[in-house]
């Protein structure tokens, strides 16, 4: 059975605007893909530990030494919009007006 | 008579060493080939001819002082457009990065460049490396040099096609579920995916971080060994890069004698869905391994059938997280318009900038990680990953190397599978398990099918044993002596 998913809700979580046509197509396609993907449940029993990667890695640390970082102008070179040394964006909070 | 661009890197190295050719001449040969064929192949998104000429001139001047030459010195290299290149546009095949000019180089390119390689250009690829046919590129598909109506494979299709057509001598790509090996197979070149972490991912635009692996495209296994020698090694900028010694891979190629080698033939990889021409060609190659002294037996990876399912939960989950960074704030596209707030701007930017496959995977991954579904999907997929790893461990107790076809089919017509995502995903059914387990694997051309399209055999070895897949691949190609040349350039 194809899986039914709430595309509107998931797209909202992903901050992704989708057209009605895109949503309709995704509902069908993801239903089929998830039906296939759900097969993992057939063999993934409780006694099998999960693997996050190909081999186990502990945290990797380096010495806490200050190193040169990207100059501000370089970091801002590809910014869609800037204001001096800052990234400029549309409002992020209520202005209280 | 071959042009310089049709020679192997190791052949060019010899000619460069004795002064028979210059780096400028080698580059000119590749640039001529690009001019002749790339309006049809469409391997390159951003050619860098002028930069390359300057670089080759510098290099000739440097080498003329008697400076030491590396295996990469003067070799024209194509770089998949998912590696950042300082000052050179890097799109990842996406509209969302259409005008992005990175301020830093990926380590893989830093190493090649530092060893004297010359950048021919940035190559076309599926958007954010998501795809198996290069048809998900926002800039149009790559056309297979063996048949321009067919796909190059993907996602590193431009890099594979560029090397197949002689537009570059070497190329780098990224392999998350087969994106180096599958296009290499479909374009008739050698594609190596080393152990996860063997080559630094720093500057590789992230798709699925626990699977992403830097790989190589060459026209011989000897060149793959040379390239890996340049690229491999620890990088403090990638916490997952391995701090293991880098052996002399070229010295490990051996003399073609495979006596004592234990080869496991993955029986399930010759059944339903595998084209008869592919199965026949790979079986014939296995017979050659036996003739060279190897012992073969059948082997099964019992959970390989579930690997595809696990992959299509794990990779999109990681992608949905990685691609959250494309928000129209710091770099890349920002949707125009009078946005009420930043959140609305992000919705609009991402809706406008991402293509259909990327959206599909973001939604799929977000769903698989969302509250209430995490355990049933992502959590279960991680358990299957453990089972796949154990399958390999068990197989490598009995065998030194495993063989299968790289891809169930040869290159298919452009447009044939674009309407059916699940059919497209099945292209990677034999390549995905090695990414889940992190083990090294190589695709080596082993013949042509009845339609004259290249077939690749995949060789897989235990973690960090790249030397074995290179040794076996080298023995096979030396024995087969295929010298594959696509019709597009064969008459030259």
C-alpha cells in the first residue's frame, strides 16, 4: 500500500514553497517511494544496533588555537544583499508598530 | 593516431618528463577537443580555458627549472561542479547557486592543483549530486559520448563524459550512492570510489555527509592509482577524513598475476532487472580473472536487497538537513519580491531555486526525520545499515574482492526514466551497498553490449584496501586490452 503523507505539513517544516501541481505529484511519488523504503522494517529487529556511519567515530577535536578566518569582505562577496559588514535580510521580528 | 588528450596521464607524464611535450600543448589538445565536441556532449558548465592556459604556462616555466614533477603535473583535470573552486563559479547543477563564486578551494582540488594539475573546467552534474542520469541538472543533461541520445549516467555525468571524450585526461566526482561508478560504467571509463574518509570532503558541497565520498575518473586503472595517491590523506578540515597511512598505490598494481586471490561473485547481482548483455560481459570478465589465477566462488549479501530502501531514507534525511543552508541569506539565490519577513523570503527562495528531484528528497527526508516517523523510517534504516556492514564483514572473511555489474543496464535513452523516480533509483542498486558500508569499490570497463555500449564490472574490497581493487582492476584491463574509444572521437 502506498504511504499517505501530509505534504503541506512537511513542506512547511522544510520551509519550501510548492505549487499545487508539485504537491499532487509528490503525494503520489513519495507514497510509492515510502512503500518501498518501509521494507527496512522487515529486517531491522530490536537486537540490531543502528549505524550512523560506515564505521564508529568518536568526536574529533583539535587544539583550541585561534586561526585566521575568512575576511569579512570575502564572506560577504556572494551575499544577495548586504548592509556594510552585515548580511541584509527582510524583517525577522515584529517591529512593535 | 591519438591526440595528446586521448593519452593516459601516466603516458603524458613520461612525455612531459623528457620534454617531448609541454603542459601548454597537452592542455591545448584538450581545449581543442572541448571546442569540437562539447556543444554536443555538454560536459562542462563553466570552462576555464583562459585560467588553464595561464596555469599551464606557469607550470612549463616551473618544470623547465628542473623542479620535481608529480603524477599530476601538467595533467588537464575536470572538476565536478559540487567542489568549491576559489574565484570560479560553482553551481552544484542548481539554479539556487547559479551565480555562486566560492571564496575557497575544496581540499580535493587543492591537492590536485598543488601537485600541478590544470583545471579545464567545472563539469555538469545532477542538481546537488542527486540523480543517476544527469537529467536533474538545472542546466540540461550531459549527452553520452558513446551515443548522444543516451544519458551519461550520474550524478557525476559531466566528469565521466569529459574523460571518455578526451575533453580532460582526469576528473574528480563525488559518489554518495554510485555517482562516480555508475556514470563511469555508462561512459566506458574507470571510476574509483575509495573508502569513506580516504579523501577529504572539505569543500565538497554536502549531499549526505555519512555517505559522500570523493572519487576519480580516468581511462586506466594505473591513472586511478596515481590520482588516488595525490588525493588521499588526512585533512584537519574534515573531521571524518581518515588519519591512515597512504600506501604507494601505483607500486601495488602488480604484474597481473592473480594466483591466490579469492573472488566472491555476488550471485544476486546477475538476476532479474540485469540486462543480458551486462551479465554476459561481466561473467566473461570473471572468467578472465580465473584465467589469471584467481579462485572464484558465489557469495550472497543477504541484506543488499534492503540497502536501496535504507539508502532512500538515510540519504534524503541527511540531505534535508544539509540543504537547509540554502536560505537566501548569505550566498546563492534570493527570490525577488517584497517579502513580509525573512521566513517568507526563505520559502520563496527555496521553492524557486530547487529543482523537482531536490524538492522530492527534501520533503522525503524531512518526513523521515519528523516527529512520529523517525523511528519507523530513519531509525530502522540505520539498523539496516548495520546489517549491510555485517554482510560485507562476513563476505570479506572468505574473499579478498567481490564482483558484480556496476549498473544493471548500459546507458539508456535520455527521457526514458524521468517520469518514474523509483525506476531511476534502481540504477544504483549495486553501487549503494558500498556507500552504506564505506568500503572501496571501482568500476572498470569490461566490454560492450550488443548495441555497442560500454559495460562496467564493479570490484569491492574491505575498508582501506583500495590497493586490492586497483590491483585486480589493473590485471583485468591489462588482460582485456579494450582501449575503448567512443565513436564520437574514435575516427580521429
